[in-house]
């Protein structure tokens, strides 16, 4: 699926760059985490992945990192958000984008597969606990035998503390507010409002042990934590 926008290429590049800056605020050590994940995706199976699925891949900045590392990979970015997918589609990247909702198992059909690598970075916390549990089994179905799943998200070691007092606009809101001022994005943002109507992030956060148990229950035999910092972790599961 390709979604058009009249944004100039340099503006697409700027919004995607700003997205990464914004995401680094929420995911401490994001670059190191991704590097650790991509290294695992090559080391664990013993060769680089050919087919990669980025679940909740947003504007395709992770897909870009994947292609920088493995230029021959066939990368699919799946997301519910038409505005973010348009930024991915209009970047100079050789990717396939798919619009689908992880709210039920119906996302599996458009996702396609089988994949050598399925990844979900900062995506699962949008789903409620029961959906995250089922999602592990669904993601496993998309992997070829021996394929790898990477999950990175907030996985707090202790119960999440009460919210800190607000010290101004958060970077997420600031990014979306600024994007809303782009006339070229108006139609896509209307489409986004319709697509996301009635949906909100579950803000789900569970410790690493919970995710390991969910992955084992889904049939992964050796879910391993490859990286951990400040209540965030990267888990690697082999099918
Ligand atoms: C915090 S962003 C992370 C994006 C990207 N993985 C990254 O690290 O830059 C969460 C992503 O999950 C997507 N998402 C949230 N709920 C979803 C759902 N129900 N179905 C599909 N995608 C969803 C959002 O649209 C967004 O792109």
C-alpha cells in the first residue's frame, strides 16, 4: 500500500528525523538497543534475515536502520496509523507498508509471511495484557522455523511509580501538534482520526518475567533478555 502526501522529500526526512529524536526520549538507549537487536538477529540464526516484519513500525525509521544493515532484506512495515505509514511510504526506502490493527488476530492475514525476523519496538504497550499474550502466539505463526522475534518495550522491574508532575508539553504531543500544522498532512491526519477513533493506548507495562512467561506460553522455548536499561528491555525469542 502506498499513501501519497504532497510533503516535499526534505520535509518527510525532517519529520522522520524528529520522530527518532522524540522516540529516544521515551526509550532510553534506543540506538544501542536496536544495535543489540540487529546483532542478535544475525548471530542467533547464524545468517542475516531476508524477510523482516516491523510491527507497529510507524514512519519506518527502524525499517531504515534494518535496510542500512542488510540492504538486500525485504522489509514490511505494519501499522494502524495512515499518517505514519505515509511518512514511511514517502521516504526513499524499498519497503512494503501494510495498514492493519493489532486489536485482534485479523492483522495476521495482511501481514503475510513467513518472516525470518519479526520485531515490535515500543508497540506492545498499546495493547491490553490479554491481547499481548495472544500477540506472542500470533507473531510466532508469522515466523519460519528458526526465525526470530524481537520485542522491546517498557518492562519495569518494580511497579510503575505515580506519574511525575507535568513539566510542559511532552515530546510525543509536541511532535503531533507540529505535524498538524503541515497543510500537506491535513487529509492524512483526518484519516488518522477516523482510523484511531475509539482506540487508546492501554499503557500496558509488565516486567521482563511476564513477557518471558507469555512468550513461553506461546511456544517460544528460550526467550532471552539481550538488553536492559532504565525499565526498558529487549527480548529475543527463537521459533
Ligand atoms: C510509540 S510508536 C513506536 C513506533 C516504532 N516502532 C518506533 O519505535 O519508532 C507505537 C506504534 O504502534 C502503532 N500502533 C498502536 N496501536 C496499534 C494497533 N492497534 N495496531 C497497529 N499498530 C498500532 C502506532 O501507530 C505507532 O506507530
